[in-house]
C-alpha cells in the first residue's frame, strides 16, 4: 500500500493523485485490505489501498533526529499543530517538553522566525556550525550518550509500537498533533489474510512526523508462530521529505519500523524476518526513487531502521541473529560486534516483577536506578543462562553485562547522497515512560554533513 502526503504541505510530491481524506475504506472494499489512518492539517490524504495489509508490533518509542530545518508556516501563522504559549523558547540543548522546541530555529547567536523560512536545508547554520560548538559529554565515544528522564525536546520523527487499541490510538493521535503534523495509525489487517492466517489485531504501529510523508508501504511477515501469528506483525516503510536544496532538489529520508517474532527459541523465524525486511526495504527504495544518477531530482539524507527485534547482542541463544547480514549494512550505535556491546549500552527490557516498585515508578527514579550497575541488576531483564534460576532477584551476583537490549535504532550510509556524511551525534535511553511500559524508549540524533565549507 502506498500513499502521498498531505496536499496542504509545500513539500509534497507533485504527482500526488486524488485521494480520500482520513484513510477510511470505501464502501464495498474488501475488509482484508490494509487500513491506514492518516492525520494531517486537513485530516490527511491517502491513495486507494493497493497492496499488502499492515502491521508490526513493539514497545519502543524511538525518535530519530537529524540536524535540519523546522516547520513551515501554518495558515494561522504559527507552527502547525502548535499553540504558542507564553514563555515558549527553543533550545538545541533543552530537556523541556517538545512543544517548546518547535517555536524557533537557532542560527548562530540569533534566531529566525519559522514563518520566514521556505523549508530549505540550513547547511552551515543548522548542520555545520552546530557541531562545531557542541560540547561532548563523553570522551570514550565519538557521540554523546546518556540515560535521560526526558525525551529530546526537538524530535522530528516518532515510532511507536503495540498501539493496538483504536480508541487509545485516537486519543494518542490527538495529543501528538500538538507536536507532529503527519501521523499514521491504526495500521493493520483483520480476519483471514492469505499466507498470514487469521489476524485478530492490527499491527500496533504508529508513526508521527514533523515532515510530509511522501510514500509508505507495509508487508506482513508470513511466518509468524504461536500467539504472535494472531497479530499482523510486519514492517512499515516510509519516505519523508525534510527540505529542499538551493537548487530545488528534494531532500528525503527513509524510515523503517518493525517488530519481530517474540517467542523464545524462534531464532530461525526471526532470521527469516530479517531477510524479508532487507528485501522489502530494497524494493521500497527502488520503487519510490525518482532520481537518476546523472540528474538527481532528490537527495537521500538518511536511512534508519527502528523496532523491537526481540533478540539481544549478548544471549548465547541469539547468536544467529547477532551475526545476521543486516548488521553489515546497517550500523548499531551500541554494538562493537557480534556478542560484544559498547560499555555504555544498557538493556531496554525491564523486569515486569518490579515495574511498579516505588524505586522505579517515576522517570527520575528509574533514571537514577539505571545509572548504577546494581540498580540495573535489580530491574532489567538479563541474558538467560541454563545455570541460573528463573528468579532474577535471587541471582544478582551472577548477572553479567548491562541487560538485554532488544530495541534498536540502526542507520546506514549506503544509498545516501555520496557528497554527504551521516553520523550519530547523540544516543539516549529514555525513562520518561516509567510505569507505562516494560521497554526503555531509545532516541538517536543524526548529523548530516554536507561537506561544504563555512563562508
């Protein structure tokens, strides 16, 4: 299934077809086709359902960022879906709510009103100069990393999984619209679905973006087993437009969101799903590319994969997944190699037994606990071992590593515009959803360097 972004956006594809607002199914359509609700400034527009049905699950909230310009002007002269309040002020290093960061873009020592910007990539001010003045917090890594009690203030994209309940998704969409103009939700299939058997629930995937979505496609994994097969797990692929060059070439990025087989021991199933993920993504990029090498109409700035992959980089049972070819094409910021994590990387799966303990029931408390090795041993799920008892609280001394990190944000430089360089500027583990989920959200900021010298 493909769709074009909201027609009200200045960055939308010129060949957008006539669409039906809201993404509702037309009367008489097959109820096995995919359902995608698109919400934008004018309720969004979506092309007729065309292909596979939808899905994927997961628990992470994984915002991916890059240092590009902010929003275009809304009809009312404010940032879309943002009601400016007294005291609002943007800050590149702010830990306050996202709402405050959407007001102005900082350029050098001054600020620029969003209404005066035509959504061009701010090469020198936003990309180049920002990195030159940024102070690193950790000297053991080329980028900053930390456990934070708050989401980064200036998110561009947000990926959520396991948003299965439609009414909850509607309420969540209403709240997210204060920060994100383009939202996809209620993505999935119901009933009998070819090779994927009977589906009781949708995918649970929700994608929110500050930038127009140009294309989207979904594929359902055909090999789900056990209870996992009852949900339409799969992969959601998106192409977004984040700006234009001075030569009026579109600047685009690719984001893929997925959730793999969850049951322990299903290594073969997960490896097959990773194979499909790579194949589907390659097809999606090929089918949505409108450029030629000689005369490119658009430049790719980034390509990111995020999701709950349901395997870690430490467990002996997950060796096959750890050595999958996906990790030769895409980089994992928290990984040194198969079976070897970076010292600062921690697990993202919380022990359900202690989820509501007073010590970890608030963002600040959970942050403090996870910053200590002993705290992590008490509240994170660790790699399994046949020599250990089933009770984690009774085997603290024997736990190794920093927990099971099963939620990923991967990026690649393959397929990105050759004259640009993509690198991680910051990677965070977020505790803001303490008590609401048994996963730790992860956030990544990408820096796209153009290679131009400052004038």
